[in-house]
């Protein structure tokens, strides 16, 4: 019921609020960011600052295929996204065993380094445009069709991400990564192959981030290595905050958090001329300091408290 | 890679890289020592470390524009940053002291973004530097140039570091800081106001960063977005050198400076920052492998 209503709303959004199509595309992207971050950050307890790496790699791979393959537009986009997914997943599988062996803040800072290093490499490498970036080929359809096409493409990707994660979390996989979050050594002692599960979890995140990179490059129309593709201090941090704001380690938390965060961010961009990035910094600090459990976490605590206070008189009354 | 061959053909060039690296490495070591101090005492990894360096640089830069020589600007930068550090601690950092490491990491990351954007908004994104115009020494028959300003920066970094060590060893507050870092609960029982110690430590670190930032502005460039590289360098140095021992910190700082200079020369300067961050990942993974091997021997 809820899913149906949301799906109808999302599908009709281009018709309901046509002026906001691009913003809505980015909203879906943000939710996808938060969801994929939460696989590691929330469900597995590995707080990554560098997941934006896979997004950027996907974006560049797709754009290079579109530039050099010589195929027709849609064929090039499809093969570009396919190759982007393959490269991202391969990268995650390759880096996973080494990077995911790190724990706690060492992991967080190593991934931060990965993301920034990738951005700097992209900004220095001539083949992919170096600091001046890349421009994906123009969309062949009518004016306005581009926005609609990528809106639905991103929405479809988000739906696929959500359903895959819902399915994964309901399986042994979800239990295993939760066990890793709660106590990795114990999980390993219980016979869970932790390295394999951790790498697979990272690969899942990399898959969807890599796929999302291609279309977003075309939506933006210009790929800047540090501002869009490997935007560590915006997208990279936002992923973490959005998941945190909604509630880490839940399925709906990242969705709610990303929606609220993105709408606030757009409001900042519209109403705070010039100071929006400063306001964003303030917001980040405020969320971390005062709201680390997130909305769903707060609701859960509150429910637990009201249940406890409801149960207390009953217990007293029941005692002889 | 032809540059690598060039390096072997002309030893003077290699010597030049080493000298420059060592001189600049002392500044890295200074920033890293401040980070180690805060990490050891408050259990907070300060990601905004580089932004404090950047702020110090701006203080010296603006003082210089109003006619204060950068050498005398340094103490002002340190004092100004001490105040900034105190304010930052009172506003935000005290909430994450001794808490979950990830929360403090994220909170200070937020602070660093905030400071970056604030400086970008106020001063603009232009690259700035202070011209000290001190000239250079020439060694090895003019093949190796040592800019006097770098030598001065090196000496001042050493002086600040030595002063800091003395302060921690001798002064009342320094002793309180060391006591808190060893055992906060015991220190509190013995009458140390640990909250004040935390604030003082964070502010002291900010002051060190301020002085280091002044040195950076004198020898190099400053701009609003340079912070993260300094944070990452400090973290790397600490990971290699461990918390506390200033000699090792200095050695790894200079080592990092040399490695960076060499990499910038061999790969091209556009790859230099990428090298710093890639080195960070390599060091962390390498450390982990070493630890894993040690664990295997224990069994």
C-alpha cells in the first residue's frame, strides 16, 4: 500500500511538478547514496567516507565509453553503464580484502584518503580531461526529454537498489553483516567468513553507485573531477549524514534522512545566496552533535520509553 | 619516469629534493605533534587540524599586508588560533570528547568543512602567499639552493616543538595535560580540572597549528581548501611514529617531506596530492598487514 502510493507519486512527479524534475532526479540519487552507504556504515558498522569513489569511477567509465565507443547514444549509454558497474565492482572486490581489514577510524580515514586520491588522480590524468573535466555527449531527443529520461532511469536504479537491499537484509546476508557490526571477532569465531561478507557488501554498494554515476554525469552535463565525480566534501559526507539523520542500520532511515536533508539543502541553495555552503557546514555539525541516533532511532527510543512507563504501573499494580 | 633517471644522473638534484623535503617536513611534524597531543589527551582525531593551519596562514598573511613582518606575525597567529581553538572547543568539540571515535571524526570533519567554506566566503578562493624576500644559500657550487626562508621556518618549527615539549614537561598545566592523558579519572581524583585541561589542550594544539600555518604561508602557499592534506599528513605521521615521541614524529615528518618532494618530481607535481593520499592508504594497509603477522606469531 505504502510502496504503491510512493511509486505512483514518484512516477507522476514529472507531471505534478515539472519544474523540479532535475532536483527530483538528484533527490533519488541522494536516497541511493544514503542507502548504499548504510550497507556498510549502518548494517555492518564500517563507516566509510570514500564510497563516492565508486560513483566517480562509474561516472568516468560511462562517459569515456560514450565518448570513444562510437555506438549510437542509447547503446553507448547502456554499455557504458554496464562497464561502469563491472569496473566499480571489480575495484571494490580488489580493494575490499585490504581496506576492509582496517577497523574503526583507520578504515574511515583510509576510505577518505581513497576518495580524495581518486579525485586528485582524475584531476591530473589527461586522458579523462584532467582538471578541465569531461562533457558527456548531448542527448539526442527533444528538449525536456533528457530530464524525463534520466529522471526515470535514476528512479528505476533507486527502486532496484531498495528492493535488492530489502531482499538482502531479509536473508542470511543481512544477519551476517549485522553480526559483524555487533562483534566482528565473535562473528568470525562463529564461522562467518567475515572478509568475504564484507567484500560482498562493499561490492553491492559499488555496483549501484557505479551504475548511478553514468546517468548523473549526463544529467549534470559536465563532469568535474572534484566537484561532481569525486565530491568527497559534499556527496561523500552527505551520504554519511543522510543515513545518520534518518537512522543508521534501518532500511527506511536513509530514505527519510536523505529526503529531509536534500530538501533542506535545496532550500539553503535557493534562499541563502553565497552562504549556503557555510550553512551546510553548520547543519552537518549540528546533526552530528545533537542528533546522532537519527529520526528512526529517536522514535524507537521514545517508543521504548513510553512502553516502559506504561508497563511500570501495571507491574506495581500486579505486585501483591 | 625519465625524471627518475635524471635523479640518479645528477646527485645534486636529489640532494636538493632531500634538503627541501627535510626543511618542509619539520612543519608537517609540528602539525602532527599537535594532533597527537589532542588525540592522546581527549581521544579525538581532529580532522579540522589542517583548517587551523590554514587559519594561521591567513592571520600571518593579513598581518603582513598591514606591515607586520611574518616572523613577528607568528606569535600573533598562535595567540589568535589559541582563542579560535578555545571557542571551537567550547562550542562543539567538548561534546565529543572521550565519546565514540566515529562521532568525533564526523563532527570535526563537519567543523573542517564549515571553516573551509567560511574562509572561502570571506577571503575568496585565491591562492596567497607571504613574500619574505630573504634570499637563498647556495651549496655544492650553486647546484643546491636553500631558501633562507625555508631554513628559518625549519628552525622555528624546531623551536616551537622544543618549547612545547618543555611546556609539557615543566609547567603546571603541561603536567596536568600529561596526567590527564595517562589516566583522566585518576587525574580528576587528584584535583585536576579535566574539562579545563581538555579545552587547554585543544586550544594549545590550535595555537601550534596557527604557528605552523604562518610558516606554511611564508614558505609555500595558502588557500581555503588546503586543510585536508595537512590533516592527512599529520595522521600518517602519527600512524607511523606513534603518539607522543617527538623525535620519531620529527623523523617521520621529514621522511614524508622527502618522499613527497621526490614523488612530485618523479611523477609530476600534479600528482603530488594524489600521492599523499595514496600513501596514506598504503601506510594504513601496510600497518594492518604487519599487525596481522605479529598476531600470527603470538599464537
